C-alpha cells in the first residue's frame, strides 16, 4: 500500500459522525468504582499543578495550562485507583499527570519541543538520568538538579517510590519509563513526516507511548504489596500486561478521535484504519470488535493466572488485588481526557 497524506486523511474525516456501540457493555463483567477520596484528590491536584507550573514559563492564559486545568485528573485517578489510600492515590495520580505533561512537551500541538527533534532528544536523556537518580538506581550519592520544571516535578513521585518500593520494584518501574521514552522517540520521528503511519509502525511504538505499563508498574505501590518474582515473571502475567495495554490504547483511540483530528493528528487507529478500509465507521467498528475480543481474552488469562496460584495463601490475596488493578474500565475512559 502506498503512502497516504496526513492532510488528505484529516480532511476526509472532519465533520463525519461516528457511532461507538457497545463500549460499556464490553466491560460489563468488570467493576466500576470511584475512590471515596475523589474530592480531596481533586483539590490536591489543583494545588500541585499550581506549584509545579508557577515555576514554568506558562502564563495563566497559555493553552497548555488551560488544557491541564480543564482535565479532571482527580476523577481520572480516583477511577483508575479506586481502592488506594489517599496518600498513594495522590502520588499515583500525580504520576499520570506528569506523564501527560511530559509527553505534551514533545508531541502536543502546544508542546515546546514538538518541532525540534534534537532538543527533544536532550529532554529525553536528561529526564531518564534524573528519574534514575531520584529512584536511587545510579551510582551517585547526591540528587541531581535540573532547571526544567517538568522534569523536577517528578520529585514527589520519585521520593514516594524510593521510600516504599524495593530495589527490584523500582527497577521494573525504571524499565517501563525507559520503554515509554524509547518509543516516544520512534513516534516523534514518524510524526514529523507528512504521511499517515502504517498500522504496523503504529503498534511498534504505541504500546510504549501509551505509558500504560508505567502506570501498571505502580499497582503494587497502591496496594502496599510485593508479589514474588516468579509470579511477576509468569507468562500469563506478561500477557495480562500486554492485553491491558492494548485495550487501553484501543479505548483511548476510540474516545479521543474527535479531539485528535481537530488537533491535526492522524496517529491513532481510526485514521490509520480509514486508509485501509476507506470508511471511518468501519474503522470504528473494527476497533470496537478488537476491544470486545481483548476483554474476553483478558478475563480468561486473569482466571488462569489466579487459579495457578490459588493454593498459595501468601500469593492469592495480593495477586487478586494486583489483577483487579488491571480491570478498571472507568479509568480507561478518563485516560482520554
């Protein structure tokens, strides 16, 4: 198949009416819950954003700041982590916001580095060094310093993980940060092209740039548990991570397609599939069918994993809580904001 112009695809998709049918019913067997601390974490998020952004160059009417203020990240955190304590809910929500802010520096329509790949590379490198240091995973006895307010805002997150997590858990988290930023580089290169990416190229980077795996790596932090390495390395556990990641990518692309097209972005499933199917509704229907199938497979793998360790009382309860952390459909909805 030949290359397709991004502008051509976006022009064809604008003003189309698309129907998403059966999204909530696809998650009918999953729990829908909101953390009771939702009001408090909303207030905390507002205060944290003010503290973080007051040190940046963003004035009160900057479009990026308006976008951050408009997003109900407190509700997002409360639905993604419905059982976490207030303190852990706060940190996990800050992490999600930090990932959004960091990513927007590079690929958003208002990102300061979106059009400058070289500076974006420096930003990635500095971020990785800083996070590794903050987590206590480098050889330095001192904390690194940075003048970048976005990078520095990771401090409260890194300090909490360093205090609560084992070295092995911190290494898992760091590996997922590495993967996220590695794939953000791949995506950035492709976004600078005038053509719509292929479906194969999309999935090559999307499972990293989604940052879902980073969020999944703090489930044990929220639960206050530590699963044995042999459980975390189980093949079904790996499959569960992959299915959850793909599922959230699919849901996100369905619910954010209008926003993405308005921002001039064609790097999501509906525009990409449109280049193959020549029907926007057919593209939506195909993604929705993938969601249904992925949920079914997720449930089968989760059941199999839980059954495998059901005779081990030291593992059963924390594993059940961990698996539940993969099954928060409300969080999947609010991740698109």
